[in-house]
């Protein structure tokens, strides 16, 4: 659980650092559109530090997924929105409403309940059918992401956000389905390709969602997609359980933490206005 929370801190802090770098790069001028802004941002230490934190966060996420149930990791990762909100309030001087501060507290309370109730990871290895199913979901997310511009404007952000969430969820499940890191076994394991394709497809879908739909809707949908689905897979097919007699507390903690994260969904992406206000959340998550 410490690793899962550490990953959330890394992801949430990286978002703000990358937002600060993007704002500074945009203020420098120089043209080149979004590509030019990105190239200028890559020359700033804040953006590079954010990328390093993203990498560290992914490593911590993998460690957590190999140690505790997926539902606990998913809820912890969703709490990165709370981290982003708090860090943005400090470094970007974003004003959080009383309701948003309350949502941060709700997320913390939900994670505390999960920490008390969650047991060890399930002891089931997962079937080949599940591995191929994850690969199929990853392909589906890629198709949705590529077709983002063709989707009806109404509901586009919701669909793309859910697709991104499912893609990130595939990554969470796939980590558990890779039993051996031996090259000969990794290369023939469908879960390996599900992980790679799911992560890339999720990033594509999320980017399309944030460009073409409402940030809040897309991020809220993503949070739901990357937490609920993987949690169900972990419990039903991988044997994830809670501590004896505390299943109710785990369910309550999961719902509370995810609900708090959804309230903070405006911090899901961070184009920063010239006046210093954060319009959404910083660079793309995970």
C-alpha cells in the first residue's frame, strides 16, 4: 500500500511540475504550435523531473500490483488527483473550494479504510483466456482512440474517458498476468502485448478526450474505468480478497476514495492559463 500511495504522489506531483514547465514554455513564444511548446518544455528541469517521477511512479505501481489487491492499487492511483489538487494549490496558487478540500479529505478517508481492510493479492495466476481478453480490450481501446474525431460530439468525452480508463485498467491487470520475467516467456505471453498496447491506447484515447471533450467529464469517466473494471477482475478471476470480516470496509473505502477522486476530476489535465489559473490538470497521467 505504501508503494501504491507513493505512485500516486509521484503521478500527482509530476502533473503539476509538467504544468509549470508547459506554462513557462508557452510564455517564451517561438511558435511551432504544440510541438514547439513540448520541445521548449523538454529543456526545463521541471518537465524532466516530472518525467522522472512518472517513471518512478510506474515502478512503484508495478511493485504494488504484485503485492496487494488490484482494487486497493486502483483506488490509490485515483488519489493522484487529490495530490495534484494539493500541490497545485501550493505551487500554482490554485484556489480550492471548500468542497474540493472536503473531497481531498474524503479520498484520504477512503484510502485509510482500504488500507485497514485489504488483504494480500489473490493467489490465482489467471487463465490464458483472461490474457487474450485483456489484449482484446486493449485493441478495442485503440480503435476507440483512433476514431475519437468521428464520435458524436455529445458524449464524446465520456466515451473516450471510459476507453482511456479501460486501457489503464488493462495495464493494471496485465501486470498480474505476467508470471515470469524470463525473456522467452515474456515474449509469448499475450499479457505483455496487452500491457504495452493498453498503455499506449489509453494515452491516445485520453489525449483525444481532453482535446475534443470536457476535461471534467473525461477524467471522471477515466477514474471510474480504471478502478471498477480491474477491481472486479481482481476479485472474480484473480482471487483478490479482504481481511476476514472486513469486506464491507473495503467496499466502503473503495467507493469513498473513487467518489472523492471523481469530485476532483477537473485536475485531470492541466492546460494553464496566462493568469496562473489551472484550467484542468497538467501533463497526461500515467
